[in-house]
């Protein structure tokens, strides 16, 4: 989940189904299944933390993601990362794709409004970093996540 989306629910921006479905019959049958799924999820978290070790690794991942209709969040998140990295051309391209979408639901208006804000500041990395810091802090609060400095981990020294 990219916390700069500043939403009040968890999102799954990177991932895939790790296991098939299992029908619930009773607690005794399902408890070991749930434990196995939790262990699998923990392993996947470690893999993702190793995969996204710095801003460059996140940028490479995002640059390889498709752009096109119906992929608003892919383009939006890639635009944020490009803006953070100082790649103004890539940020403008990705945000342009966001703005080309028809806002058929209210949350799309918000995403497009944010894309316009970022387009206005894409030339100023300090402003982009401040914007991202504020959004991450807000999202952490909305999700009742532990307080944490957003500059830890992937974005150490950047935010």
C-alpha cells in the first residue's frame, strides 16, 4: 500500500493472490488454514520489503507498470514516485494519463485534483516531498497505524 494515497482503508497496490480459496466449515478445520495464510502473508511482506529497498527500486517497478484507461491508480502512483525522484517528464506523462480518465465516481475527482496539485509543483522536489510527507502522515492517522517517521525505510533521506 502506498500511504501517499491518503485513504481510510487498506489498498493492495502491489500483489497477487498467493493461495486458492478454502471454504470455512468450522473453527477446527479453518484454524490451520488461517495460520498458514498468515505465515504466507508474513513471508510475502519480507519479500516486498526486500524488493522495494529504496526510491529507485520503487521507481523501476512503477515505470514498468502499464498506462491506459482504467488504470488510474497505477498512473497516479507512478506519477507520485516520478515526482519524488525528480523525473518531471515521467511525472507529467503519468499525471496526464490520470487526467484523461473520465471521473465516473467521486474518488476519481479527488485523485485528479491531487494530480493537478502535483503537476503544479512537479518542478519543485521540496514541495513534492512536503506534500507526500503530509499525505503519509494523514493516511497513517486515518488507518490508526503506529506513529512513524515517513523518512524511514524506502524513503530514508528523501522525505
